[in-house]
């Protein structure tokens, strides 16, 4: 229905919405949905190629064929009709894999972070967050009644200056691998600092799940910190190629979240298919450690070749699969990304205000399935398109 057929208040609201959209379009910031199935993937979070894996797809099909559950949907929240033996079995397997007492499944990483951050700290408590945490953690923190502070990204001195003046129980929230920069949090030093001041550390391990650790358990396990972190968030729509998320930690944490995390309590549970897919993804992860090795080799290859093709370029300090090329200015970043897409590569520009002005970038994701030839050809395209474009 077009706006001219609407009347009264609805028409007024539609006009306001159109005005907001036009403002964003005029500023060059309008977001649109795109299909890029025919482009070489340097964009997605499918780091290990699991989302396109025929082997994983077959494992899921076999699991569905062997599953006695006759429902296609959960039929309700976990606290009503949606809890099953399957859900609890998968949670137990997740907890064991990540070396934790318990795990609680959420419908997405966004839901997990939102629920945790909103409920973990009370009115008399303090919540301190790295300035670059994910939007889901920010939104959850905004819903919290706790006193809130932000510290400069990965700046231990700034964090300590805040810790010296807080009251009540304090919680510090970080990511292990930051999604927009690709750099790693100094988790050992953060854990030491939190121990010194009696603060509890919360770690979003989403972009490390499946990639770091002896078997892909994440960065927390890779560093041997699993007994010093209150809560870890693992998501399944990235390296594991399926959907959903889990918060792992002490058993009492799962009990607490079951009672206070609104994004868990008041939503329909995951369907049986999702539990089976998550379990299959973990099984596949343990069966093909060579895929992780290949991913890390591809990242090293990309970094070496990037230094050769673009010696003057500015990159974020990342050794993870997320490699970010700084191209200041929304228009400049968009032009370079468009050139890469026209050459057949799925590359996206990250624009301000998503990142600070002057820090606009191309967020390049390296995968186990990217070839050395693809890396060469992409970097050659970037080299050509960056000619004459200033970089930081």
C-alpha cells in the first residue's frame, strides 16, 4: 500500500520514516540487503567453510533421521513446553567441550549477550565494558540497572583507573577477538587485573569459537583461563556454520540466567533441528583439525602478501581471520569495496558511524577455503583501486 492511500496518524508516521530514510540516503549511509552468491567470499564469518560443508550437511541429515523427536518446532519457551532431553544433552556436551560446569543455549549470539549483560549486574553493582564491544553487549548493558563505565580499547591502565573507584560487585565485559578490528584482547592481563580488584570477567568468545584452542574451544581455553572467567559466550553462526549460541560457565550461572535473562525466558526455544545441527557441528570440528590449521596458514599467507602488495597501507593490528584495511572516508571506502566486488570478490566497506570517522575500512575475512591465487588477485585489485586514495 502506498503512503497516499494511508490516512491520519499512520500517514504522518510513514512520512517521518521516509524522511529518516532519505536523510540516511543523502548522507550515503543507507543500508540495503544484497545477494552476492556469485562472488568469491572474503566477507562472511564462515571461517572454516562449515556453512558450505557437504560433510556437515550429511551429518545433520543423519542426525535428523535418527532423532525420535516428532516435532519440527519447539512449541514454546524452554520454561514452558520447549525444553527437551535433546536440548539438555547438547548443553552438557557443549559444557564438556569448553571445559565448563554448564552451558545454556540461546537462540542467537545477540540474544545471549543481551540477556547476560542486562541481568548479571544489579542496581548496586558496576558494569565496565571495552569501548569496542559488540552492539549486542552494548544493548544489553543499556538495559542493565548497574552503574556503567567504558574503558579505552584494550587499555589496561584505563581499566584499572576505573576499577579503583567503583562500588559494589564489578563486572568487566570484553570480546576475545574483536569483530570490527580483528585484534585480540589481552585476556591473561585482564584476568589478572580483575582478580586483583575482585571483578568478574565476561568474555564474548564468538569469533574465537572453533578457531583457537587445542580443539577449537576458543581463546579462553587456548590461554588456560576457563576457571577464571565467569561467563563465556560461544556462537554457532560463524566458524561452526550453523545457528544459535551458548553461555558457558559455573552451574549457578546457568541457573541464574534461566531465572533472570529475559531473552531466554520470554522467547520460543530453538527447534530440534538446531540442537542436532549444533551437535553435528561440534562433531565435525573435532574430526577435521586440519581445517583450522589451513585457516591459520591462509591468514599468514594473506598477511605476508598484503605487506608485499600494499606496503604503505594501514591495517588494524590483527593476526586473526579478520583483516581490516583502513580507507578513511565513507565514499573512499565504498569505492574501493565496489571495485573489489566488480572484480568478483565479496568485500564490504564498514562506514562511520559504525566505526569512528577516519577509521572507515574494508573488513576482509580470510577462510580456510580461500586459495593463494584468490588472495593474490584480491590484493592486486585493492592495490590498483587504492592508487591515489589516502590511507592512515
